[in-house]
C-alpha cells in the first residue's frame, strides 16, 4: 500500500510571477508615498502663504467668532427666559 500517493492536482505557483508582482507593488507603494509627500508639502506651503497674507491671524478670528457665539447664546438664553416669564405672568394673572 502506497502512502505518499499524489492526487495529480497539486497547487503550483510560479515564484517568478510572485516576485515580479511584489516588486511592482512595492514600486507602486513607493510612488504613492512620494506623491503624497510632494502634494502635502505643496498644500502646506499654500496654506502657509495664505495665512501670512491674512490681515488677522486665524487665532484672532477664532477668538472673535467665539465671542460672537457666546454673545448670541447669552442673548438667546435671555430672550427665552424673558418670554417664559411673560407667559407665566399671563397665565397666573
């Protein structure tokens, strides 16, 4: 009785094709990383130029906008409180 008998359907992969595919994949990944680095540096340079050309720095703009938002929230809260007090006075009068 033979115990090492093959079925004839052995899975065989050509290692040359795997090496070529892996190499091309690596080259593609390298090109992608290089493209991201070049595009990112161009984008950061453009943002830096844009910020330096602004009259007010972004931190100052954010501070002013935050102050406006706080004032609007306070005004809304005050209007809500005033209107609810008016309604309570009308109901109890």
